[in-house]
C-alpha cells in the first residue's frame, strides 16, 4: 500500500473546505482522515488509536495552523463520522471523544463494532477459526493466525454511538452516504457536493482485501461487485478521496479497473482447481509463500474468491462423503 503523509486542502463545488489528514495508523500503514469545515467541524475517521497515531492526529492540527492558517484544533471537532468498522479507521474514537466529545456516527451495520466491541471480536474470531479449519490449516498455525487477527485490537474498548445512518442523506449534515458493503458490512462512501470520500472501497493503487461472507456478513465479492457498480453510477463526482493512498480524478474508471482485477483473479482461481484442492493449497498457488499477517490476508482473499465461484456453481466440493461424517473437515474444491 502506497503511503503519502502530505496534508492537503480541497474546496467543494459549494465552497466547503476539506483537509486530508494522513495519520500513521500502524507502522508503514497510513490512514487518511478528513476534516470538513462547515457549520460544525466534522472529522471523518480517526485512525487506529495507537499512541503514536493519536499523537499525530492531535499534532496535525498544528500543521493546519502553521501552513494553512486554520485556527482549528482537535477540541473543536463537533462531529465524528466513521466510513466503516475497521480498526485502522475507528480505533482513535476514544481518544477523540476524550479530546473533543463530538457526536459519533457510523452506518447501522457497523454500529455494534463500536458499542459491543469485545462481543463482535469473539464471534468473528470463532468464525475465522472454523473457516481456517475448513481451509486445511493446522491447529498450530490456526493459533498463530488468530493471534495475528487480534493483535491490533487490544487498544480499543467499547464506546458510544450517538447516531447511525443508512443509504441516503446523513441527518444534520451535508453528507450523503452511499452504502458500499463488500470490504466491510457497513462501509460507506460519503459524498459532499462533488467530492466523494471513498473509504477503502475504491483506492488509487491497491484493492482492499476481501473476506468470505462466511466470516463477516455483507462482505464477499458479490457484495463488493454490486457496490463498485453503484459507485460507478454516482453522478457529479469531481474528486475521489480514499481512506488510504492518493486522490483519484476518475473514480468510475478506477472502480472498473478493480472489477477487472478481481475477474482475472477469479479466472486464475478457477483454473487452479482442475483437481480437488483446499483453500490453503489454492492460496499458496495464488500468492506464493507469505509471512506473518500477510498469510492471513492471503487466506481471506482466496476464500472470498472460492466462495464467489462456489456460490455460482463454478466450483463444487469433491469430498462430500467426508463432510457428512466428520464434525468440521477440510473442504476440497474442484471445477464443477
């Protein structure tokens, strides 16, 4: 993922000023938060909540004052809106609430991630464990991967949500929420006049990791493709501002490129399944040897593509007798 830490100023077609606040959420992982200066100072996303991330988020307001002449501080934030429920975007919630006590909003499908954080983490981890068992991963490696899954979550505790929203205008703001599930159940692209905050749905260089819907509802490639098509049809967007990476001058074209990328990966995944294979084997053939957290990401990405092909009848499970008799066996997929 390309990291750019340059603060930038924008102005919408209606004259509203917007600032990009790039924050190092985790080592070598920059999250773009956005500050909207309208009737109420609105912050979109809050990075990860790590100590360094929090410090950067607070200090970046000094840059706004010294380089752009803006007399605004973190304490002036009156509204905090999250694009989706991933910790590199919402983890700084408690820090911002302590500093500014803003109203907090998120799409309804991700609200429980903030309000019932421990519960959601436990349930998702259990689903992930079952998925990895069915993928053919050894118990020893499953333990390591589950630890990696939870490693960045220890800095957050459940917090308030003042309001939720669905598709449509967000009450009390000038923002319009385009619900775009796929990468995350409640992910939204937020539109302000002719600027579209694309979150992790559309990024300038990379494609966000996909997960099987078996683990997280409203994820999976089926939802992602539908959401990409929705964004391709949004009118009057001059500029796309992603949750990571660079600005985009042609969001529909970038969305089309992402669709084409995943279609090629689906074709490659299908062609690897001339003989019955587990998701672990398919993942190694798709991505080669990976290390640490990237092993887990490869398993999730592979699973999303296998799930998509299986649900559409292009793959079948070859060891059906074993599945019927065993409690949680490895699933072997092959071309239908």
